C-alpha cells in the first residue's frame, strides 16, 4: 500500500463514505469478520458462561467487540451478550463507574431471564452510586427491587437507601435501610447486617444524632463484632472520626482517620483513601494547619479524578473553597464553590449543595454583597431543612443571624441566633455553639439587655476555651463599646477576627 492509499483509507470522512456504500448484509458480514479477526489476534474467544470477572486477552477490546457484534446482526446476539458483560466487568476493574453502569444497563436489556436482568440492574445501580449519579441509581435500583417477584434482596434495598440518603430523602432512606437490615438478619447474613448498620450510623451522624451513631460505630469496630472485617472496621473508624470532629474531639478524630488510612492503603482501596484524605484535610484546616490541609486535598483530588468519583470531587472542591475562604482569598473561594455546585446539581447531592450555598453566601458577604448573601443563606436553609441536615442548618442559621446584625436588624438577629443555638445543642455542635453565643451576646448588648449579654458572653467564652480558642478581638471590642465596661472577660489576648466560619459538605 502506498502512502497516498494509506492516507485515503485512514481519513475518517473517506472511510465513513466507503462504509456507507456497502449493502447492509455486507456491513454485517464485515463486522462479524472484525470480531473474528480481533479474537484471533487475542488467541481465542472467552468461554461463554465463564466468570467475566477473570481477565482475558480480549478484555482490552471488549467494548469494540460488543459494538461489532451488535452491528453484525441478530445471529451474533450471544457473542454481543458475552462482550457486553466483559466490558462491564473490565470497566469495574479499571475503576470507571460511569462506563460500568452503562454496560450493565445494556446487558439488562439483552438478557432473557428476570434473574439475570435483576442482577445486571443491581450492578448498574451500584456503579451509578459510585459515580455520584444518584437519580440514575435510584431509578435503576427501584427497577431491580421490583423484579423480585415476592422475594427481597437486602443488597438492593441497602443501595437504594444509600441513593435516597444522598438525594436528601431521609425518611425514605431510613425505611429502605431498615428493610435491608431485616432481610439480612432473617437470612443470618452478619456481613450484610454490619454494612447496613454502617450506613444507618452515617445517616444518624448526618441528621444530628451523634450519640446513636457513635454507639453503632463503636460496636462495629469491635474485633469480635458479627460480620466484622478489617475493611468494615476501617470504614467505621472513618465515620466515627467525623462524629468526633463534629463534637470537639479533634485528637481522637485524627487518630481514627490515620487508622482508616493505614488499612485502606494496605489493601489498595484507593477510592476510600481519597475520601478519608479529604476529611483529614478538613480536620487539619479546622485546626489552622492550612498547608497540611492543602497537601491532603491535593492528594485526594488526584484519587477522585483518577477513579471518576465526580460527587467526591465536588465535595472536595467545596472544601478547597472553604480553605481559600479562611485565607481571605474570596474570589478564588467563590469560584471553587460555584464549580462544586455545578457538579453537585449534576449528581443530585442536595445536602452538599445546601452547605456549599451557605459557604458561597459567606464569600458574598465578605465582598460586601449583602443582599446576594441573604438570598443564598435563605436558599441554603431551605435545602438543609428539606434534607434534614440539622448540623448544617444550625451553622447557616447562625451566619444568617449575624448578617441581620450587620444590616442593622438586631431583633431578627436575636431570633435567628436563638434558633441556631437550639440546633447546635441538639446535635452537640459545641464549636459553633461557642462562636454563636459570642455573636449573640453582642446582639443582646445592642438591644440593651446587658445582664443577658454578659451571661451569653461567658458561656460562649467557656465553650471556645474547650477548643483552645479565645474570643476574637473584634467581638471583644464591640462588647466593650456597647457596655462601656473594660472588664468584659475576653479570655486572653486579643486576636484578629476571622470572617464567619464556613462549613463543609458532608462526606
């Protein structure tokens, strides 16, 4: 073949034109020849009915083989089913959940038995969950659940509960997870029960019930826990670390995160490693170690993008925005928040969207755009209440109250601060309770309620001392001016006042 002939054959438009000139029967025959040629180059065709999870030389071309078999006609249907299944398993091994879900869905449309279709749909739903496509996951998992003809699959119910949880439909999620737990317990499946309890504990933590979550998680971490495995104990440690971080036990949280990381790295579970690294970065940022936090975020972002974890990437981008906000780099923080919001809306992650809207409101407020900040706080609160995120609701209420105070409406600020403090106490969020008690004290002093302001200030100072923090200099100065009393207890030397404390999306 001359160089000119080679160019003409490889030119995409000319090649397509040549293809279209072929009669349909000739095209089908050429596709069949293509399948045979690739199989010959790879040594053989995989055995039909064999385990598709075991690698084969044709797996590198499984997607192309599936497409050639499709275009070769109905007589190649069995070959198409074979390679569609292998394409799905190959995508799973390469950590490509979006592609994996697509191929399992195609297989579900090809197989004849209800059992095979149910299995394919369940795997497609699980892959959609991993990819962060929660609406797709819910739709597919409901279809898998409804194919049981009177029988119930605990794993499908558990995955459906997880999808509903991520979509913020908490009552439905709890019902599905409890149903899954009953199924596993009736079947004597200790491992399935433990995995479902882990999901329920994480849900309890997210909805402001940390004591119940901690009780479940400590039980799962016991060496003799039924159905316990090193992987399950590592996952329980990672969730318990979040509980500890939220309830003011930073040292214990750091220990638990590192415990989980050691196991995940030892067993090559890089997707879980990225999530735990991101959460460890949050803890480091909260303690003021921003450089270390930045390194943890960078490592986590590489892992999320490598494995196609779009939802985890969105949460991480929001937390990077939070770190930039702490550094007062507000335009950059706002850009990261908006980038994260686009991904969250794509996946349907309403809880993280609500928290990130509140953080974006903080940056708008810091830039002096108070009207826009107020609208964003209201939107954030509506979402957080809809998904039952009490922890995030309390923080958004406190920041919205402080905005009212800044805009000269202390009566509205007083009302919202009382709501925020009630929520903080109910979820044991002592860190933000301390900050909001101090901010509320300033509002009370503005309203002329001096005795109540002093009591609230002392209570806030005590809460902050538990975290090794002192009342910010700006608040201390405001109290002194308002009460004309230089003896207002400040809890130590003055420090530069930080902007309203941003929060982070749940992991």
